[in-house]
C-alpha cells in the first residue's frame, strides 16, 4: 500500500502546483493561456488522483465515514468548485490582484490548506 500512498501524495503536490501557478497569476505575473491550461490539467489529474487514491487508502486503513475523511471530501469538492470559478474569471481576463478571480483563488487556497491539515493530522482518527 506504500505505492498507493506515494501516488496519493504525488497527486496532492499536483494540486499544490496549481495553487502556486494561480497565485502567481493573480499576483500579477505574466501568464499566457498555456500556463493556466497546464495548471488546470495539474488540478484535474491531481484531483482525480487524490480522490480515488484517498478513498482506496481510506477503505484499507480507515472507515470511509470517519469525520475527517468526509470533511476532506467536502473540502475537495468546494476547492474544485472555487477553482472552476477562478479559472473562468482568469480566462475572461479578470486576473487582477483585487479582482474576483483572485478572491475565488484565495478561497480555494485556504480550502486546500484546510484539506492538507485534515490529511496530515487526521483529527478524530
């Protein structure tokens, strides 16, 4: 099961890669459409990997209905929704520091950090 955990953590790093790239974009770094597209694909692959492999790990070592696992799934859904909205706004050209894309991005960033907290510390497990 160590290889499943390895790929689960690798997928989580992909999610963080997306957060870093979008942080640069909303802070004003010049970015073309390709940069955002690569970041979005990192989120797609990382999101699928964290969810599928996370459920696999949960079924092996934990109960899928533990509070911290359900919380992580909810946060994953929220982060994905916030990211979709942020991506749409960036594509429309609203990537200014104080724009709505930045607001949605920073909300996603906080959500991802909360998700990481649940994954690392597993409160209640």
